[in-house]
C-alpha cells in the first residue's frame, strides 16, 4: 500500500516538475535574450571615434583677421618625414592637404563652420590612425577606398562584407593585430525595431548618426561598390542650418605651442595655416596628428592626412 502511495505521489509530481523545468528554461532563455539584446544595444550606440568639441581648447583663440596681412611660406615643397614632420621656425606657413571624414550622419564643412584642434580619441583610434597615416606610404590606394574603410570602421560594419578592394587595402594599411580587430566586427544591418530601441532617449544628432551608420552597414551588406551611393548615405545633404559659435578660419593654440587655422574645402581637402611665434624657437608639424573639430555637433570631424593636395 505504501509503495502504491509513493508511486501515485511521484506520478502526480512529474507534471509539476516538468512545469518548473519549463519555467526555469524560459527564464534562462529570457535572460540570455536580454543579455544579447543589451550587448547589441551597446554595440550599436558605442562611438568608434569619440573626439568632439569638448576636447578642443576654446580659450586660446585668435579671430579670423589674425595674420591676414602676413606673408606665408608654402610648405608643399618643404622637406617632410612622418617621424619628424615639418620643422618650422618662427613665422607664417600654409599647406594644402587631403583629409577624411570621421563622423557619419553629419553635414560637410561649409564657410559657416569653424574648426579647432583636438586629439584623436575613441575605441577605434589606433585603427583609424593607421589607415590615415599609412596611406602616405601607399599612393596607389585611392582616397575614396581609404574613406570607405574609415566609414565602415566607424559604422562597425562586418569586415567580410567590405569589397575585395577595401579588404586588400586594409591588409596594406593595418597591422596583423588591427586586421584581427576589424575582422571581429560583426554588425550587419539592424532591424527597425532594434534601432528604435537603441535610439530612444538619445539626442537628435546622435540618432541621425546611428541611422547613417546603419545605412552604411546595409550598403556593405548589399555588396555595392558605388562610392557616390556610400557618400550619400554617410553624409547629410545640403548646408548645415545650425550657426557655428566658432567662425571659419579661427586660429587655435596647438599643444605644440604654435597657432593653427583650418580651412576645409569639403571633407576631402583642407588648407592649414600655421603661425609659430618668436617665443618658440622651432616646432614640428605632423599633419596626421591633427583632428579638426567643429563647434556644431551636426558637422563633420575631419582628420588631416600627410598627403599633399598641392597643385
């Protein structure tokens, strides 16, 4: 009789145990999904390059009229090495260089935007730094190809989705460790429901940037190689309606002790003017150490390259 009662009890308990097991299994699934979702949110919203206007020196500035009547020495024919840069004595200098956009979902530079120096910062700064600096040693690689890779890194696009031309260029510009890092980037196009969740409660300029990055990922996922299309997705059309607090051509004090004024001509070309005061016996200028940052959050951050744009 006792055995019979135990058997009946165990039989009655089996469905309950199954329900408890299913409940625990569902909770584990929910927790796993939540962790995956949270990780995805972090991946979507984390900026690859964080350099912004807060990183600039807004105190030590000179107006756009400064140095207008001075004679400038053109650095285009001057001696230069990436290790030592341009050696400058006191005086005024000018140079035309190629540059790159570091912020998707923003307006191209205009005469309404003033730029100041800031250092390159962010989780992917080493990769971006290598792409821009090492381009100087590989003139056979087009500027469009390098810019495409930069936008891909900024958007956290899957490296496997980039074109063979971009992948080949990356192997020439990056170290093995850096290639390993970008090969681990695995974001593809993010569905609208996840994007809406990621963008919620974020400032409008940040939302626009995230949308642009998602469009870039979609572009690479489609295997398209049309640069004009990529450019259209990465940049906002028209002129930035926001008025800059810093006038175009404003001079800022560089950490190396000289004054610098950035004059972008679109995002791919830039004239840089430099003033070395008599109090500085000599200074070195390495263009690719500079990021020109606008006061407007909706305008492009520009990294200067060492590649000349002299006619």
